[in-house]
């Protein structure tokens, strides 16, 4: 399959330069069809028969296996969730943290990680990592660790800037359990989740799956004492005890299809297109805040007002977003083309 053939799987690309997989990835025809077929089956055959439950259990098992392959971890350490936010909540509540405990996090976290950490009842220590090199970020995080630190909670790739944190080095240097928000890494860059104790997955972003899908890797399921009651808690074993939500079959069918149709060269192509986009933005005289090769996100400053720059993109059918730093952020996936990049640069070069 060529890149052009792969792009043809996404109808949105026929009109839009879609550069926002960091929020929600493009939806392919095959993923949409898998979801529709599952819903059609439920419509015709009903949803409550034993055959339906058995088929769903097998489908969910295949999803866990597929996610485990992406994370390079065993299937029996993966639980299906609705989002990275749910995964983070499962971890911080399951650790039973209290006011005498400390959690170390950073100044560049998405609310999906920051909010659960802030709500857990422990003291929160914040390391300044935005705009720093990986080595400097590591030193900043280690400097916040104390004898009371029970958890270090960070993103693998910072949603604000696209900078990547050295996950394995953080775990080794701190010696504390590590929770990693993988919303901007899984599906975008190669991941070895076993470098952390807990690693979350977002299904709708870089994996291009349905919304309200995700997963969580847990190195030692017995290390968590769930506080959110569920069927899994009462009847499951191992990591399945941690599951909170029951998914529709259509969601699982869509996520599995999205993962399975990813081309083998997805990571390499995404890296190539990100490098081309970064070079084009720099060549147009724009300030890019993401270092080369860090991730598949690129944060940059427009020449003028951010809202006007977004409007210029919207008028040209370019899908990007702004971030709270006042920057614009683009996401370059394996589906990104040179034409997409050219349209972006043209929009940024126009008067706003």
C-alpha cells in the first residue's frame, strides 16, 4: 500500500488538510464500516443474547491483544478504558493516596492527567519542564522527588509543545512508581510501555479509533486497590478487576479495525512528514517550539493574532488547534501529504 492509497482510506482528506490527530484523529471508511456493521447486527439480532456477550468478550480480547502489541507488553496487563483520563483516574484512586503522600508532575500536563492528580488528596509537587531539553527535564523532575513521593505522573509527549520526556530514565532516576499519559505517543511514535508502571492509551487520537475508547497498561495489577466499583471489580481477576466502563461492540470493532489497518510504515512516514512540516514552517520564518524529532506534534507561533490565524486555516479547510501557551499546534500523521503542509504554510503566510 502506497501513502496515496493509505490517504484514500480517509474521506476527510478529500477536502481538508487534517492536522489535528493530537485532539481527534481522522476516521477511515473501514473503521466507520466496522462500527456501523456492529450496530446493524445489534439492531437486527438484539444486544442481550448469550451469543452477543460471548462474541463481545472475544472482540474485547482481540483489542487488548492489539493494544498490547502496540505497547510491547503482555495482553494480561492491559485493561480497556474509555480514555487516558479514565486510565489516570484508575491509577491515582487505586493507589489510595493521602495528605501525607506526594505526587510529582510537571508544568505542562493535559487536564486528563493533571485533574486526577490534583483531586487525589496528595500533595502535588510540580517540575518545570516546558522548553527544556530531556536531560534538563529529567533533572527538574528528580529535584522534586522526596521520601514522601509515592507517584511520578508525566506525559510521554507534552501536549503543549510536542516535547518528549525520557520516560525510562525518569523511572530509573526517581525510583518511584511512574504513571505515563500516552495520549500523544501511542500510535504516533514507537512505545515500550514496560518502562513505566502505568501507561495510558487514547483510542481516538493517533490510533484513529472511535471516541470513548482507550486502554491502560498496569505492570502489577495487585498494586492498585480500586475505589471505583464495577462488574470487573466484583467478578474479574488480575487487571480486569480495574475495568470501569462497558463499551459498545461498535466501539471495540472500530478500534480494532483502526489498529489493524495501520500500515507497517506508519511510524516512519509520520516522522518523515513531521520533519518536512517543521522545515517548511521554519523556512517560512515562523518560530517553531518543538525540537526536531521529538514527536509528531509541532507547536509554533503565528505572525499575528492566534484566533485570526485559526480563522485563516478554517477558511482554507485546514484543521489545526491552538494551545494554552498561545501557540498553534499541528499533528503530522502517516496520512499527511506535502499538499497539506503547503496549504498550512500558505495560510500562515497570508495577512491575518
